[in-house]
């Protein structure tokens, strides 16, 4: 398992965000509401105005992706720092007991 992840990371093929599929019913409801609203707006607005909404959604998606990447990096670093602290604490506990 680890070798595959490391190889995928090396070749630029590891994309954790693409592996996430929400099974949360609330998420599915929200996505359905968005889809329904987009269909309603598409039928009511002139094409030029609806295209502006689509551009805005694309930009929002890009912004969300950038935020998700930053959150992933932050979480990964926090996990690594936690492991460093855990192992350094073991040494301090051993040293204190001597």
C-alpha cells in the first residue's frame, strides 16, 4: 500500500481529494438543491446571465479546491508534528524517570 502511494506521489498521480465521496445524506440534499436551482435559473435567465453564474460556480469550485489543498497540507503537517511530539515526549518521560 505504502509503495503505491509513494510512487503515485512521485509521478504526480496521487490526488486524495478525488477519492472522497460523501455518503452524508445532508450533503446529497444540498447538492440536489443546487442542481434544482441551477436548472430553474437556466430556464428563466437569458443565456448570457446564466453563463455568468456558471463562471462564478467554476471560480467558486477552484477556490474551494485551493482551500481543500491548503487544509490537507495543514492537516498533514499537524499530524507529522503530533508524531514528532509523541516520540519526543517518550524520551522526556524516560529521562524524568531516571
